[in-house]
C-alpha cells in the first residue's frame, strides 16, 4: 500500500536473474492494494490517498509517515514494540525500460533500471527503524541506500536519527520523483569533490520542530573523502513545503587523505500543491569550493530545476521540467561526470540547459507505464528518451 515518493534507479544483476526476480514481483504483487509500497499500508490499514497525491508522489502526511520509518505516531499507531505483534513489512519496487539516444536511435538498450527493497516500522516506544537497499541500480549490483534508527524524544519537539540516510530536503534528492531521468541539480559538483546532495549520508541528524509546520534539521556526516555539516530551516503546510539550506564541509582530493578542499553550498527548495491537479516544485543552489581541482584555484557554480506535474486524469500524469547547471569557474571543462546519468549515456557539462517531458499511465495504482524525453538544449545530439514500466508490491 504505501508508496514512497521515490522513483527508483537500479542495479545491474545478470539480466536473466533480474528478469526472473521482477517476474516474481509481478505475480506476487496485488495491484488492487493501491500503494507503491503496499506492505506498509496494509499493516496500518491505510488507503492510497492517505499518503499519496499520485504514485509515487507523497503528500505532507506521506512524507511525515516515511520520515518516521513508515510508522504511525499517536492514537492511530499500531501496537507492537518489543512484542513483535506486527511483523515488519518488506516491500519491493522495480523499474525497467527501453532507452534510446537521439543521435543513435537504433542503438537502444533494455535495462533493469532499479530493483529496491524496503523495510521499516516501530521497534520500541518512540523508536523506529528504516531500511532501503538497492538490489540493482542502473543495471549494476546495488548498494545500501538507507539504514537508520530514529528516536522521537517524549514530550519534546525533538527527533534524533542515527545511521545512513538522505539529507532532509523538500523532495528526495537521491531518487527520482515522478521521472525516470535523475535530477542534475542534486548531482552538481566541481572537480574531485565527491559530496553530492543526491548521496545518502552516514551520520547523525537532530531535528527541532517547536510549532506545527516549522522544522530545523541539522546533520553532521563523515564518509570516505568528505565530512560536512548540513542544516535546513523549513516551513510546511498541508499544501506546501519551503526551506532554505546551508552546507559546509571539506573534501580530500585524489589519493591523498588530506582535507584540502573546503566547500560551502547555500540554496532553497520547495514543493507547492497548486490544486488537486497541479503540483510545482524545484530547488536552486550556489556552490563554492576553495580548491576543487587540486591546483589551488577556487571554483563556483549554480544549479537548479523547476518542475510542474499535471494530473489530467486519475490514471494519467503529465509533467515538464526545466533544469540548468552553470560552472562559473575560470577553467572550462572542470566539472565532474554526472554520476546518476552516466549509465544513461550523459555527463554534466560546464554549462547546460535541459528540458524534460514525461507522461505516465497508471495500469494500476502500483504499476505504471512511463514515456519520457530529455531534451538537451545545448547539445541536441545528447537528448534521450525512454519507455519503461514501474511496479511495486
């Protein structure tokens, strides 16, 4: 039943094995349940519209439900804690499709873009857990994406999360939202700096929510190659979530273990439900590195996107996204390849403008057909499209 608002990018198994696995998902799934992750909704006796504006987009309640490890807090919360009265549901999502490039349409490729497994729920009073593992990602063996526990401090508007998790932004930075092609704005970087907003982080997050709708989340994380502090102040209502964020960290370059590149990012992001049929969301960030190329020269960039989703019918969603990346550094050719798009044949150039158009038809509430075309306005020959299927149970 519950669907995470995460579209999935996948992992490369041998294709025969991945195909067999996805086949089992189709036969075992129950499309009538109406959720991207039906197991969680079944456990809590929820309907699809409780958490979703559309599959897999989450509304404000759905985002809160996901943030608390797919568990209810309050009068509706299920019993269980250490008694294990409710088994921890396991849910799967899969995406596969046929992609092609404009400059060589005959050289298309069928791939299993994503197979993911999810688990979550309460493990003790005011303590929840969540697991999200990529079994397959972009036709390659996957990795752990999220694994954390969260303590909801009694009688205080405070939450403490420890483990590996996504940064607290208005929309999931590491996974696509409704579209198949990833968001370049979340993977923008300079030189050898490996710290992307799209990557999940290993660290500690402290959230303070003194009044309804106001949240201040601060994260400290450290991983191989970088360490940083990220903070976001946001205000949310039933129809919107808008915030500003700041990030400061240091990164190592090449094979050295010295943190020689100090960097900062500042930006804003938002999600605004214009009506029952239209949703507008986006983000913008400005970044500065003191030494992104290891030569002592600083670098700067800015990136952002704006997307509009139209729910023209209960089973049809149309969308358009504009996105840009501008390297403001003096040196040309200094940006890194886009990690999320590399498997789809694209890189992140120094200057780019992209237009993404998509249409989705829901075969069932947890199965949809996706048609998408990503137009590169600077280099039209690099434009690409895909026809795919998303499924979950």
